[in-house]
C-alpha cells in the first residue's frame, strides 16, 4: 500500500447516517445545492465546524477521520479559507465516487458534539 493522507470531515446526523449505511466506507453524494465536497486538513478545523455549526441550535455535530491515497488526494489543491488552520480540499461533487474509491480503511467518528 502506498502512503495515505489523513483528512477530516465535519458532519451532521443525516450525513453520518448515510456514511454508516455505506458500512463507513464512503461519503454520500452531494445534494444539487452542494457542488463541492470539502474534506479538511486539520482536526481542530473540523472540530470548529462540527461544534460551532453542525451542533448549534440543539443539533448534533460529528468529526470523522479517514485516510485517502496520498497520490490521489494530491490532485486537489489545498484551499485556505481563513487562517492557516482553515485548509480544505475542494472535490467536485461529480468526482466524489472516485474520491470514495480511494479511501483506505473506514471512516471513523472521533468527536461528537
């Protein structure tokens, strides 16, 4: 096996249920209003989103962690969307199935809010 890159994805309860439905091996297709799938590079950034956005107003937020083949992930440039902590990969929704095929192992929940 080649090298992998660790990525994180903050999710809400509906997306988490769909991840579990895939046996924790894939992220669900994007909705028409979601043209980009954005995994993030830093756990602390994923925590901020899950805690401060997904879990607001009495809802739940989760941080998932997963491994992707590093060579495949490198095709997506890193986008900084705030401070140097706020870094993401922007995966076009049309490429999500291919992205999922390059996930190594399981998608795991590492934080719950």
